[in-house]
């Protein structure tokens, strides 16, 4: 049974490449008879994999796009999340590997999911490499897909939204763009009840529904959705505002923190001063360790004390 499963996975991998495989070619690759290949193909089909057979001298087998994803496997939202991640992989020499993986995945994506991925790609603004130090909340892929499709179709959306204080309200909006900044997603939209532009954290909205009503296009203030999000997020009041001297270039830290920082200002050639907000010193202290560079807390004193306690805890854990 283990050998059969291994052979089926190898066969599936071959069929995912962008070409047709003849029965004899597959048999030679897998070291089995063509009869076994035909049996394995039927087995894959019974599991939900859309294996297509073509006739003729150049015919063979290949994996086609199916009405549903094969078992293993992936829920629709999981498939959309993976495809979107692969489309946006940058750096670390992963582009070619991501492209190969995306090609294989897209060959089996149903058309309805392909359209969702296309909408997310076309109507999402990405900012730099992201706020690597920000652990970030989790956005619902289904909600992101619905919002991106509504941006594309210019269709009004209703949802429940919780602000930074946890107060919920019903909102009706005309969605414009999604902005992916670090690990946070923001919706830039015209708020119908407030008659003004607003930004909404995607992880704070729930039960989004497209209501079918269309709207004419509007221009976001300044014409730049990412800049609008940056300006709005910096105006959110925090219980604690901290200042740090970070021993790294201002451009590096600005790209790394994204909207997580209220400001990043140069303080010499290879260091900068960061102003950042948080809910309390105890929760901010471990987060600062993810900045990825040495830093000095300039204030407030409560944060300095919290960082000191955390450092001592880590030293004890390391046996130093």
C-alpha cells in the first residue's frame, strides 16, 4: 500500500508539469507496465484529480482544471491563500520555485477560484517587503476574496466592524482597494454612512456581504491607497507611545516596520529613532525583540523596565 501511494504521488507530480505524457513514458519513469499506469490514472480520477487523456500520435495524459479541488487536500480558502502567497513571493531566491509551484496549483484550480485569485492580485496594493517585526493578526481569506471581487466589480459591501477599542458597528461601504502592509490587510473604502473615505483592518471586520448595488468609481485622496492607509493608521491613538534608538539604517527599519511605526527618522548614518505605539509596556517588550536590530529605549521608563525584566528572563532561560 505504501509503495502504491508513493507511485501515485510521483505520477501526480509528473502530470502536473505543462506537457502530455504517453502511457509508455510514464510506465518507464515509474518502472511499471502501461496497464498499471491506466489503473493508476483511474485511481487518481476516483480521488477527484481531473486527469485528461488525449488520443493520437502525440497524445497522452495530463492534469486538467477540475470543477473541485482534489482531496488532501485544500479547502477553497486555503487554495486561494496559497496561490496568492506564491504570486507575491519576493527575495530569498524563491521566485523560480514559487512560480513552478504556482503553475502546478493553477492547473487544478477551478475557474471560480482562479477568478478570486486574479481579483486579489489586481486589487491589492503591496508595500515593500512588509513589517517583518509585526506578528500581525490573521485575516480571513474568504473575506479578502469577497472584498477584492467587490473592488473589481464596484459593488457595495456591508459588514460588522470592531474599532481599536473593540466597539462594533454596522458599516456600508464602496470598496476601492486592499492594501497589504506587512502581515496586516487594510480595506480602503468610501463609507456611505459617514460620507467620507475610511480604512478598515480586514481582521476586524466580520460577516462581509456584497449587496449587489453598483457604484461609480472614486479617486482615493492623494491617488495612492497605500499612502492613505499609512496616514490614517498613524493617527490611531495608543495607550503607550515609545521612542527607540535603533542601530540600523533608516531605510531598512522603515521597510521592516511599515505601518507598525508611527515614524522612523534618521539619527546618523546607520541608526534611526523610531516612534511606535502599543497597548501596554509588557506586551510591547517582546515585540520589540523582533525588530531585528540592536536598540535603546528612549522612553517611557515603564517600557525600559519591561524590556529589562524580559532580558533577565531570557538570560535565565539560556542558563547565563
